[in-house]
């Protein structure tokens, strides 16, 4: 369910180019670490599975993101298109972050997305694994925020 005024191009059905654009827009949003901004990409009744957490609305997704970015500090994410068809996109991703004790992690995951006709994400199913890393093993070195266009993607980094 979404309001007719809420439209988030590109819209399904996706082409390869529009799916890549949608993935990059999602990456950019999440790298903002702004729960309010990010939540607007989802339907009001969005359904999420993220590890062992479930969200059943845009508001629950926003609350999840608020908790996430309070815990996962200096968060930097790269997403890559894996597959697409019609109104669905599958991505793989990795992100680096540290906890409040300075322990660094690289989290690897896959997501399956389903969009409504207005380009809002109605369903998001995520599987994620965290790998402890040393700070010296980090690969994502850009200022917080949007990944620069010239920064390597996952495949280029061998991830």
C-alpha cells in the first residue's frame, strides 16, 4: 500500500539499466544513514525480514534503521545487482562498520526486493553474515555518505 503521490522512479518493470539505477539509489539512501529518508522508499505496509527481525510497516522499518545505525558506526555500504525481472530485484552487498568498542566488521548479504507499481519497495528479504575484520583490512575508504562514482564496486574489490 502506498499513496498515489508517492512515486519512486525508476518504476517496474525493470530493464537492466533501470535495475542498476534502482540498486544505486538504494545504496545511496542507506549510506546517508538517515532512517526517515530511507524509509520513504518503502510502502506504508512494507514487509521485511532482516536476519531474525521482522518489520510490518514503514514505521517499523524506520525504527529498525534507527537502532541499526546507532549500533553500526561509520557504516559504509556497496550494493550490486544480482538479478531482476518484472517488479523484482535481487542484490548482493557488503558493508563495513564498527561497534562502540572499536571492533570492525564486514557484513555480507543478499536481498530480494519486490516493488509496487509506484516503485516503492513492498517486500525486502535479507540474509546477512558478519565477519570480524581488523581496521587495516577495511576496503571501503570514502567520507561518510554516498560512495564516490570512482570507488570500486564489490566485483572490482574481489568481494
